[in-house]
């Protein structure tokens, strides 16, 4: 969905807020960046690939700054947060969205795969939040991107699922750790959202995706997969004052797939 398609939803929901979206150059992260800009925020997006970041900035237009960095690399995180500190002195909204995964049957899982995805999804998210906190004051909010995979038993997806289950556990504990600081932290668990990662990370072909979407439609009460913007709406809500008394929760946005 192009940003022009969202112009009718312009609000001041996040007016004056400074936001960071990790993994913000594509998929759910990009959709969230588009929405937050239209809702009044000053947005930073981070990602590992400069070309994708440049394309995202060109698509979004004004109100967004791209910072190249890998959340699994401490020096990159330091660069991201020092840049935000120097530019604005604070961070109001953090969307810890960056992550990845791949299919691997139990018999074929390697140590390299475990290290890669735990370094990105688990350690990377933890240190993203840790390094953001000095910039976050009262009334700020953190939204973590989880997955319904974290509570399911999808075949050949155990490493990814375990990382997302770890994030759900983190959010519960972080909500307790942040008691008294008026910083809310929640996690969104998306259902099926077809993003570029289906090809680049999961190795699915167009035909694979088409067949999968038919399966999803048949077993989801709403009869379809979600759009990235539907996830962005949920993330924006959790970060907004509309959710001012919500912390530590997992918001499942899956069209009812895991509820029946």
C-alpha cells in the first residue's frame, strides 16, 4: 500500500512524538512508518540494507529518516540511538520490529541457524529496548513484534517460534521492570501477512504463497490474510494514548485464526 492510499487517515494521534521503527524498510515496519508519519510523528527507521532504506524514504517522503544498522551489532545500535539523541534528545515511541526466520526441520537445524536468529530476534530486541530506555521518559511506549508462531506448533519453524515465544516472555517481565516509570511495553502477534520476507527469508515462490493463502482463507474466520497496514494500525494503537492503561499484553491480530 502506497502512502497516497493512506491520506484519508491523517490524524494527530502521534503529533510531536519521536519514533523509531527497527526493520522499518519493508513489510510491517514500512507500513507502520507510513502510518506514524501521517499521524504526526517524526519517524526514524533502521535496517541492514541501505538500498531498501533509501527506497522506503523515497516512498514515504517527508517526516522520516533512515539509519542503517543491524540490531544484532552493538555498535550499530549505539549509532542509531546516539543519532536520535543528538537530533531530538528523546525517544517517545519504540517499535522493536526487526527480526527474521527460516524453515528448518528438526533433523536439519544447525547451530549457525540458532545463533543467527537468537542473535537477531532475541538478543537484538533485548538490547534495542535496553539502549532505548535512557531516551524514554514518562508516557513513552514500546511495541515489540512477536508472532502467532510463538504459541503454535508450526512444522519446521521451531527456532523462529522459540524466539517469538521468548519475546512474549520478555514483554511480561519488562512491564514489571518498568513499574513506576510510566513506560508501557506491549507485544503484537501478527497472523499471516505476506511481506517480502516470504521470498527473501522463507524461500517461498509465488506459487507457494498463492497456495498458502488459500489454506489461510479456509481456516481463518475472516477468510483472508491481513495487510501490513492492518498490523500498523494495531501497533499505532498500542503506542498511542488510546492504550494508556495497557501494558504487558500480547495483542493477537490474526483474523481469529488461533481463536478457533
